[in-house]
C-alpha cells in the first residue's frame, strides 16, 4: 500500500484504530524502512523528507523514531538524533539487516485521475 501511495504522490497510513498486533506489524515495517533509509542516505534529512521519501505519515515516523530513542523534541520541533552507529545497532538488535526489496517498476496499477475537466457537464 505504501508503494501505491508513492505512485500517487501521497502519504499513507493504515486505517485507525490499529489493533495491538497491527501496531506491532506496522511499527516493524516502519522501523525497517526508516532504518534502511537512514543507513543508506548520505546527507541530512528532516522528518518531512523521510515522509516524502517513504509515503509514511509524519506522526507514524515520529512515534516510531521515539520508540527507538532517535528523535528529540527541541524548541517546538522534532529533531532527528541519529548516528550511523545507532542505526546499525537498531538493525542488528531488531534483526533488520535483511532488506525487503519491492520492485515498484513491476506495479502495473496507475492512480485514478480525478480531473473533473475531462468530463463535460450537460
């Protein structure tokens, strides 16, 4: 579903409320995606950047990073507090070293075009 959200250029989130098991499953996915991105990305990133790159909602990113102690709240903003060593430790501790790769080029779905101008009104 996140790959489809990326194709649409939208941020996605699971339907709420999440069950306890649903939260565990999604948090595991979010952790895997975020740690893989933070491991591989060179340069600085904001939480909004992470959201744009992953299609994961900002609130879900913040909550996930808070559970990993990788974000601080400073002067009204959430600030990433991450080093490469911290990322590697989380990948190791959560046994997340194996990436799950999705080849989005194999997705044949296309977003629905809601262009109201394409239909003439009578």
